């Protein structure tokens, strides 16, 4: 939390206030998960202080990093480098030179994709944990999965890829542990989205269930951005008579999105719930038409490649790290802005005052200035070196049984980063580096583990060249 202490307050952006506002009003949003608002209520002790929110985020992240280091880097007898030393060095590098502190100290759900991944790996693959710790890890994973609406798609694709790997290994070896691991993954997903999320939504909806989500509207915005929404409406409006047919002009969808984002009514003075079925039908029909399925596929490939190029391959030239911080986190939250973002006729002035006091307990958010290009450069160097180390390790030690757990951890890190970029590139803004900021510190963490493993092997002078397949240790 050193970054937040330097700032004098937790890091905020406009959407941070949205989470706090909806928490205070117990208001559901069509495009923000209520889980993080629920978390903010509890961790801030009813908005007594926002420090509790980021304290728990940092504590949780540090603990999970340590647990994975202990599991992946067990201290051997007469070892030159203990796992405690590895943790201290790793957390120092991650905390000073990567995007981790900018994510963990931000009042947003971004950190929970990382904590969810680290907790999931421990839950599924570390059999030495006690039942109590397993239960805690299970809860952390489930809460992380439902902290942000995009995580459902990201983790669904990720889990399917892991289940495919486990299925192949079970087919080859017929070991029961592969079935146990697969069942745990399925249980986590079903419990998260079909039991836990509806339960958390209960105080907001006054019923056990889920609100209408903006997933279809987000996709329709992408159709508009690629200039084929109007073409689709021209082809199908006569047959289906969609509500959106009356608003074919280019700005209509963005206007609807902005109205819903700020809790307003749609152009025909209805709520998003009335529009959601219409949006769902548009997306469904478009995916059934080969012509528009091709357009969708082209869109996904282009946007995924673009977010990858913008935020990874040209990290030095795009300066994505510094731009994201400057754009999103240095945003000045004045008292007038705070009042505008939180106040409405339905908003309790008592809660507004509590949020205002929590935000301004000691300092203003505008203290942080990020003008040092070196931070972005060091982060870029670490990312590139880490990627090189990870790919080298995956190729060299694909059949080294002693390095099995680390091998799979690194493979899964690459998978979760890829699916994050895939989903964010498909439905998000490819120029917003915040989407990759929330996961690319995992790449550096993986690279550090490989580096320490090389040091350990060199010091211990162990030459491991086993012909056995590491999959027996998965």
C-alpha cells in the first residue's frame, strides 16, 4: 500500500465513485457487477474509511503470491535461496516496477482477476492445503470470478482450456486426481454464477437472481464501431422490427449506453430492462447469419491483435503504462465532481457525506504525478525479459518432472493473459491499457519464478534431465 500512502488516499477513477455510489444506494447496474459494491460496503465499514478496501486487496494479493511461491519454490535442505527470500525479492520488484500496485491500490475490481487466478491454482493443484484453507481459497476464487462482469467470459474460456488439458491427461493416465481437479473447476464456476452471485444480488434486487446485463449492448456498440450495425438493421428491421430500428443514426447506441451508465432512461423513456431482450435478439440473429458471423470473427481477430500490439509488442513506443496511469488514475476528483458523480434525487445525503469524508480523509487524490518515463521503460523491460524466460522454460522443461507445477503455472499464466486480451479486445477499448495492466504483472511474476529456479538449480548443481512426462505431477 506504499503507493496509496504516498498519494495520501486510495487511487480513484470515475468508475470507482460509481461502485461507491451504487453501494450506498443499494442500486443495481446493468454493466457493473454488484459484488464489488458489496465488497466496498464491508471493507470500508459502511464508508467510515476507504483504506480498508485497498488494505484487504493488498493483503490478499500478497498472501496469494506468497502461497504460490511456497508451492512452486519449496525450500530444500541446504538451499541457497529460501522461499521467504524469493517472496521478499519478488514482492519488492512487483511492487516497485510493475502495474501491480497501481491495480491493488485502485478502488476498482481489476485486482480480482489476478487474485482469482492465484487462488484458483492453489485450490485445484495444491493438495497439501488443509480443509479450512481450501474453503477460504474456494470463497476467494468464487468472489473474484463475480467481481467484474467481464470475468465470466474470461474465466469460462480459461476453464474450458484447462478442462481440455485435464481431459487429455485423464485419457492417457486414467488417474482419479484429474477428475477431482475437473470437478473442482466446474463446481467453482457453477457456485459462483448460479448461487453466490444471485445471493449477493439479493439486497440490491430484493430477490434471489441476476439483473439484466449490458453484454448484448456492449456487443452492439462494437458492431456500430465497425460500421456494420446499420447494415444489419437494414437487412433485418423489416422482418424483426427491433426497437433499435427507430434509432439507426450512428450516435443512438452510444447515447443509450451513456444514459444507462448514468442511471437515466433510454430514448423512448424506458429502462434497460425493456431493451435488453431486444438487444439479446439482435446479437442472437447476427451470430446465426454467416455474413455477420464473419464480421464478428473479423472484429474479434482485429481487436485482439490490436490490444496485443498496443500493449505488449510496442510497449516502449506506446508508453501504455504511463498513459493509462495518467488517463485513468490521475483524474482530479474535486468536491464538485464527487457531488455530481454521487448525488441524485434518490441519493441519501448522509451517505454522500460519508463517501466525501472517506475520499478526503487527509488529502486529495491529485497528489500523484507520473511523469517519469523510466517506470514504463522498466516495466516494459521486465515484461519482455519475463516472456523470454517463460517461453524458454516451457520449451526446455516440457518433460522435466521436477518442474511440473511451475511449468503448468506458467502455461496457465499465458492462458489467462491471452483470454483477458481476447475478451477486452473484442468488447472493450483497445487503447485503454488498464485492461492489460490488471494482468501483465502476472507475466513478470512468472518470469521471476523462472529466474529464481535457474539460480536454485545452478547453486545446487542439480542437473535434471528426466525423460518422464511432467503430467504425472499435474
